[in-house]
């Protein structure tokens, strides 16, 4: 998979990396069991600090998309693709709601209405 | 050298030389040879093996004919059905047949000259010079045949597809990583390692069977997975199974990237084939199908089977465009 970073864009580097891995998982370009490159290598290749990559990987782990294990590296989890798609949609929804000035409670109500 | 000249040399001239070396000495020397000729010599050059004159002459002629025919065949393929990986096989074959043909030819010459004018084959002697001459001549012939065959096909006849670079803004950094895996290699390799363990436990290391199996098993597992990373430094290819086994190709040495449909048979099988230093082309082959091919400086080429080869080639080309 391809990961690009642009230091000139306003988005933090760790978020750029995480977003692209998330999109790759959602799009099925990396699948369950695939190993992401070690943080040190990815940092070297992209010319960023290793902690930037570790932060991106940490976010992906917290979202349940990857497993991080000492020695085994970062592995894409089962059903990561469907979860990543859901997360992407949720992120989009949250951003759009914020743009339209909806509060958190209003957004929650909206989702409940759709579900009902 | 023109295509026509190459085909003439490989298909006609070299085979005639080989056939001549195998047959002419017998025709010329026939009358002066004993009925039984010495055909084998010990390390000191004294004869220690023999065969009837007619049998040895017929065997030499047949062997020469076979080598000449097989060599001639390597020149027979039309340019449009030779792709680059096939070309490598063709030149390797040309080299082998030229080597064997000339070796057998020189052996004919030395047998006839060693037995010439003798009444009893036991008196035959072989000088060390002949052995050196045979080795030098056959290696020279092989090198000549490989060189001629290498230039056989125009490079346009291939399945290679150029890939446009992904847009890369200035200041943007990118990395691509991918892999290819072969389950057959991993399962086969591990199975061999287990069998080797059993053999070693039962028989011990005497006999070497256990160690051989272990070695083959380890080599198989070594090539069960390949990982490719493309970044601003270059292309990094390494074994996914065994740490430390890698090929590093700096961006400065890469001229262009494209995808090819790689045929393992054209490379003589799986694993690491060829040599960038010796043959100017090499491939890391795990399976058939889409592969990343890099054109390197000095006319060298490196291919590696990898899933998503097109994206890898696109990034290499984009990085190349960024540096110039």
C-alpha cells in the first residue's frame, strides 16, 4: 500500500498516516493478517519521527483495526475492513455535523431516529 | 553485430565447428590408429581405459552431432516469440551446448592425437597441455555463445508495460510496501525441516542426508515470502522469512520501472534467479504473474514478483521524476 505525507498540509502527520492506513484497510488493499512495516522503517522512509508513526499505529489499535505486539509487529485484525469503513463514515458524519453546527446530543438523537 | 550475423554464427558456424572437431580428427587419422584406442587417462597422463576404434569414433560423432543440433536450435526462434526472460534461458542453453560440444570435440582431437601412430593403446600418453586446452577452449566457446545469444532478440518484443508515476507534489514524501507469498514453499520447506529433524535424530549427522534435507528445507522457507518497500532511498527487497536476506537498489541506480507478467519457467524456476553482476539480470521469483521490473544503470534488469506491482512501479517512476 501507498502512504504519502505532506508536511506542508495543515493536517498533523500522524493523522495523515493513520487516515491512509484506515482507508487501505477499508478498501481491502491490506487484509486480515497483513503486517504493517515496523514503525522505525516507515518513519525512515517517510522522513518523520518514529513517535509520529507510533502515534498513528496507536490510534489504529485503539480503533480496533490493528494488533500491536512486541516482536510480531503491527498486524491487521480480522474484520478490520468493515470496521474501518464504519469508522470512516462515523468520522465523516461527525465532521459534517460539526460543520452544520449540530451539538453532540442532537447528533446522537439523529442517529437514534434513523435506527428507530 | 546484426541479428542475421548472430543467427548465422549461433545456428551454422559454431555447430559446424563443433561437428568438425568431433568428426574430422577420426577421418584424418583413421589409418594410423590402432584397432583399440586409449580413451581414458590417469592423472599422470598414462592410458588406463580403452574402446574399439569404430565405437569411439561413432560415439564422438554422435555426441558432436547432438551438441551441434541443440546449439543450432537455440538460434531458431523468431524475435517476436522471445521475451526477455526467455532470452536469458536461450543464452544459458546456448552456453551449455557450446561448452559441451567444444569439450567433446577437443576430447576427440586429443584421443586421436594421443593414439596416432601407435600399435598398442597402452603406449598412449596425454599431456597436461591438452587438458588445459580443452577447458580453456570450451569455456571460451560457452562465453562466445552466451554473448552472441544475449543480443538475439530486439528488446521491443516483451510483455513489459510502462507505468505512469503517481502524482507527487513537491515536498511530499511517499512509501509503498507490498509482498508476495508462496504457501507451497513455506509448507514444503517446513515439512523438509521436520523430516530432516527426524532423520538427524534417527541416523545422526553421518551420511549427510539429514543435513542436506535441512539445508534444502531452510532455502525453501527462505523464499516463501518476499517483502518489497519503495521509498525516496530506493527499492528494498527482502525475504519475509529470514532476516538479513535482502537486495537494496538505490534510486540513483534505477532508470525506470514497469510491470511484467513473469514466467518462472523463463527464469529456470523459483527463488533468486540469475545474477546482476554476472548476467546483468536477476529475478526474485515466488510465483507466476505480475511483477515489478526495474531497469537499472548499465543495462541491468531486476524483477521481483509482488502483489500490487503496478502501484510499486508507479511510485518508483514518480520518485524518479521528483529527483530530476
